[in-house]
C-alpha cells in the first residue's frame, strides 16, 4: 500500500494538479462562505468545467472544493450567526459568541485547523480501508450487488427523510428518471419521445445543477425577495489583536479533535447518515465529556473544534462505500461518482483493480489538498471575510447565470437548459415539502447499476427473485434491509423522539 | 416551521397531494408511457424486456405514493399524530400560497429566459435577468447593479470563448 501511495504521489505531484487543488479549495471556501450557496452548488456548477481536465486533476479539483466548502461554511456561522450550510449549524453555538467577544479570527482559525485535521484523519482511514473493502466487494455477484443496492436505498431513504415512505418515493422517482434513454442491454428507446437530447438519458448535469444548485439559489432568492433586509447583514469590523490561539488552548482541544474525527469518520462510512448528524454528534460528545459542559455555547474553542473536525471527517470516509461498492455516502460523494463516470471511470469494486494508479493518485491528491487547505485557508481569512461584504442578491443572481453556463457548455443544448429549470422547479417543491433531494439524486445515479444487477440476477437464477434470500452473502444485506424497513417504517426513532418532544412541549 | 399540520401549505397537505400525484404518475407510466414509448416493452417472447426496470420503478412509485398519501390522510382525519418534519436543507417546510406564487414566477421567468436565449443570444437576456433579479431582491445601488449585470455575462462569454473555445448562444443579428 505504501508503495502504491508513493506512486500515487509521483502521479499527483504536478504543477497542474497542485494549481487546481489550490483553485478548488479557494472556490470551495468562497462558495462555503456564502450562506445558502454552499459547496454542493460549487461542485455541481464546476463538474462541467472538469470535462477539459485529466481525470486525476478533475477529481483532485472537485475534492478540493468539497474540503474547502466545509471550513468555508464555518466563517458566516462565526461572523454572522448564519451558517453556510446545515453542517455548520452547530458551529454557531460557540463560534458566534466568540466573535461577539471580539475574537472572530481566533474562532475561524480554530475552525480551519479542526477542519483540516478531521479531513486528514478520515483520508487516512479511507486509504487504509478502501482496498480491503474493494477486495471483499470483488467477490460479490449480481445478486449480492442488488442486495447491497437495496440496503443502500433503504438506509439513505430512512436517514435522509423524516418518513421512510417519502425517502423511498423520491428514490423510486429517481430510478424511474434514470430509465429514460436508450436501454443499455438492447439499445432500444425508452420514453425518449423522439427527442434526440434524451437518447443518452436525462443529462446528469442538467439534473444535478437544476435539482441541487439552482433550486437552492432560487429558494434563497425568493427569501431575499420577501425579506430584503435579512439578505444584507454584514460582518462587523474586529480588532486584529488577541486573535492567536495559544498552545495551551490548542492542547486542550486535542482529545476533542481525535474524538470528533473518529465520530465523523464512522458516520461518513455509512451511507445516508450525513454531515450535519456528524457535526451534532461531535458537539454533543465533546460537551458530555467536558469537565465544564456549562461553558459550551458561550464561545468555547472546544465546541468549534468538535463540530468542524466531525463534519470534515465525513468527506474522506464517504468515499469508502463510493470506491468499494459504487454507492455514495452523501450528495457530495454522489456528485463525485458523476464526475468519475464523466471521466470514464465506473466507481465500484472493479475501480481499484482497473484504475489503481488513478485511485492512489487521488488519495495522494487528497493528502496534498489537506496541506494546501491549511495554507490557503489560513492566508485567505481576510479575503473570505471581505467576500461576506458582497451583497447576497448579487452573488445569488450571478450563480443563476453560472448554472445556465454549467449546463450549456458541455451540451450546447437549449433543451438541457430547459430541463435544468424543470428540475429546479421540482427541487424547489421538494425542498419546501421535505422530500429528500439526496434520495432522488442517488436513485437517479444508482438506478442503472441496480437495473443491471437486477436483470443479471433474474437471468442467472431463472427469474427467481428469492435468490436474494438464499445466497449466503446476499442474505445478511437483505435481512438488514428488512430490519431497516421495520426500524424506519414502523418503529421510526426520529418519529418517536419528536412525538415525545411535542408532547413535552404541550405539557409545559 | 408550519405548526398547523393539516392547514393548507403544511407538509401534511403537501404529502397528501404529492403522494397522489406521484402514484398517478406511476399509473400513467405503467399503463400508457411504458407500453407506448418503450420499444419492445410488450414483447411476450422475452422474460426481461426493456420495460422491466421502468415497470419496477413505476410500481414502487405507486406503492410509496399511496403510502405517503394514506399516512397524510390519516393525520388529516385525526387517526394518527403528525411527525414534525425537518428539512435536510435547513429550509422552512411549507408549500402554501407564497410558494405556489414563487413556483409560478419561476416557471414563467425560466420559460421567457430560455426562449430569449435562443432568439437573442446569451448576453442580452442574461443582463436583463441579472438587473431584474438583483433589483427585485432588494439591492438598490444602481451603478453597481448595472455594472454587474453587464460585466458578468460579457466577461463569461469572453472567458468561455477564449479559454475553453466554447461559443455561447449569439445574438442572431451579429451574423449579418
């Protein structure tokens, strides 16, 4: 493994690669800084740009964006009490009070160091575990892959949605949309209605940008339209003195950093659990273990460290199921799968075998990106703060134009721009009604894989679908699927917890 | 968050309508779209036709659509307590009058913009769109507004043309 990693560094350590990692991280932080825009928007918008890059540079650039956006989101959380995305919500609890005490840069530095540490720790786990996991997954046949796919859908639907049925409904819609286009097995047309743009299926770009980026930006724009004052809150100027983190302060945070990195990595390895959950689990664990839990929420550095290390640790670990099984852990990993596919690499167990050099090159790029993240993030703090002064309406409106370009550039098709707006409308509706965008997107992305393996299973075993319960490796996955259907569908922990909370509120 | 769980625009009402709509879409797909628009879907000589997976997905849409609608109906008729849903995107969950108006505005604006792109090229509709959106969302510095609205589309067009060699839609009169 060490040898392969060294070879990976040899492939990855080029000027072009480093340059795009720096650019990726800077863009990630900038997009993360803008509340309501976020890293997912940056990722969806910039995937088309990577068409023109070598695969390793493209993936390194996109990973740079993912890493940068996580720490970038902490900046508005600290300065404005307005987290860049939901994963930084817990950062506001101690970050904003610390900023109010005149130490915003101290809080931002701690957030950056913790974020880089969380990233690094989970990257190491990814490098150690990806190959053994992929080796196990190589033994899987179509029945096992179908069973794993069904488990992934159930887990993601159960954990991303408040009700399992809503999550599965979104997934089913995603799978249905993925069947539009030419049938890969027989080459016949499926629901293309004679539209040439649909022969290759619904464009991943149009769907991703419309559903994830454009709908988010439009939702923010509508909020700004209704409440223009809220869109123009700006950070207060602060005194540059007293912003340094002392060794004693950092040392006190070390156990928290390790604990949160472990929590975030574990959460990241399981599909669907999400970055926000990791952040809150990290924060909760730090508070429980603290000798002075009452100080949390008053501007404690440990609170920031706990949240940022945990949410950043999800990034690397999320790639373990992505690389080993081709199943994304969250939406960022799903988008990376899209990028891999664009560059002719099919994520899954064969990836390590067929593109080993590329994968280790990506691992090396991830480690390099952590060092770059530290330097760029630290040096750029004044710029990130300054970028918060750009009025939100200007940023959001410009992002809409970027969305149009993001779809038009690779396709040169007005149809795809129209399709992007259709998915933006769908995305807006889903956002406002609590339907999971993650489920729909992952359904769309995994639909072809599931179809392929399900069809192979049916052909191999004479249309006997019950083979999923008789094959020894598929059986545990199916039993787990049934368990999670019961758990999320009939004994929903979130439902029970919320009902208890609601009843408690009423009795007060 | 919309606390009145069965009021118009609440997640429960939205669940009821969206469950019914998706289930109906599944029915339409199963009985019209797939038989009519999937080549070879009705080929009885094969076990697995190209219509296999679309049919599986359509049945799932019906099954889960009905489940979501039934659960919402049970809440509305007081047979079950509502789950206080939270948005994974940190949004306020409500699809009432305001959101319907927003959706209509979005549909109309996007239809106009996409049509304008094909007739007027990239720069003119994008400039107008930027002026409209920035002004509408409360920004009133006219100089900056006009500067951004003009410079962003022009610089994007120049950047794409000179670096990526990708032409954006052009104003047709330029060719005369």
